[in-house]
């Protein structure tokens, strides 16, 4: 029996819903859709990446469940996707995380049986953890027999997974996708969607949503970032600036406001990088032609951000009293 059969939990990866957002942008003369990747079994778009990078290696025999050890660097979502896959196949998984990884994600990883190796000191030059995590992965892979590093930052199977993501979007909209907004980190989603769109003549404008302080499409110095999931402190080997037709930079506060507006208007509880793409659409809405169809890729759910983005105290301690940025104005009482 093939344990990778479609009837398993892994067979539910992909095929996520595309929903129309009617209330998000009042007065916007176009249509806005969201590809809600939180419906994947591990809760994020990274389930697609995990399956693409690891499952075929199991089928080919390159990864042997009896002796192989999967080692990967991840701040959250990819770790969960790989942990679920490895738990299903009985493969040892070591995940290199850092101090920004949420307690909830760590608990999920432990529930799947993953071994956690935490990097506690950031890179002294950038103040970020990614370079240190990658150094740790390299040391582990060199020291552990039969170690396999999927390496989401350089593996071409990362963007290949998201050609399928774009195909699902295009098929649902009969090819009418005028703008696609993607948060960028490894840039796998952006590149895979761009390849499909261009190969099939869709004429889609690919909007890369990057973080202020990121080295991906940024031209300034590093800025300390609080919201994980988009932006990067190290430019990945996969990086191709030509994948983006347009780049929009957003701040941590923009992400918070985007998330809060989204749940307030559409009852969609989404993660920080989803708030980033909402904020990006808001930034350039006046540049988008009337009647355009826009698609926002929402990478994950918001339940892993309940103690940060959706916690009023956490927000006020870091940004001050900013709730007026997302709360609707109260009606003026009649005299």
C-alpha cells in the first residue's frame, strides 16, 4: 500500500477556497478575492511547499523513513507543514527555530513529534535570526548521518508548488486575474505564480508585498521587524527580482491594521502576512483601473497570532493607541 495515497491527510493539501471580499474596500470599483491558504491541513500555504520538497523524495527513496533525518530552518508555517508530513511517514524531523517563533507554533511542532533546536542569539550585524538559523542547519546536516535539508530558500520545488496555486486561482476566475498580491519571504509563492501567469498569457500584474527593512526588494538598512512571515534579512538563492511587476513595502503596523480591518469587515481571521497584502492593496487602490479583478493570497490563519496582532495590549505596548485606524467611526447621535 502506498502511504502517500491521496486518501491520507496529505491528500487534502491544495484546492483551497477562493472567496470574494465584498466589504474590505468600500467604494473600490473592482472585485477583490482572497485565496485562503489557511484551509490547508497544517494551516498555511507552506503545506504545499512541504509536500513539493519532501514527498517526492520519499517516493523516490532519497528519503528513507527508517534512517533519514529531515532538518530545516523555519520560523513557523513550513515547520508545521514538514512536521505533519514527517509524523505521517515516521521520519525524524529537527526544526531550527528562533526566539521569534510563537509558543503556539512550538507547541504544535512538539505535538507532531518534531525536535526543536532554537537559535537564541541574532546576527550582530543585522539583528535578525535567519543567518544564524542557516548556520545551525548546515552544522546539523554535516554532523548527522543521512540528514536531508529541503532548503526552502534554494530548492526549485518551492516555487514549483505555487504554479499549482496560481492554476487554481486562474481556473476559478476563468483566467481573469488582473492583479495578484503575494507576501514575499523565500519568494517561492511569487515566483511560482508568476511563472504560471506568464506561461499561460494571463496578463496578470504580480505585486510583491515586502516588509520595510527587508533585503529582498528594499534599498535601505535593516529595520527590526516584529511580524514574521514576510520580508527577509538574507536574500534567498531563489530570488529573482523579475518575478515582480510591482513592489509595495509595508510596516508591522500596516500588517496589524490590515488584519484588524479584514476581520472587522469580512470576518476573516488571517495571519500577519495576510494583513500585509491587505495593506498593500489599500496603498495602491487608486492606481488600479476600474473593473479590475484583484486576488490576495492569504498565507495562513490568524489563530497563531492571537497573542500578538489580535491582542490589544500587545498592540498598544508596541504602537500606542492605534485602534482608530481600523475601528469604524461611531454614528453621531441625533439631538
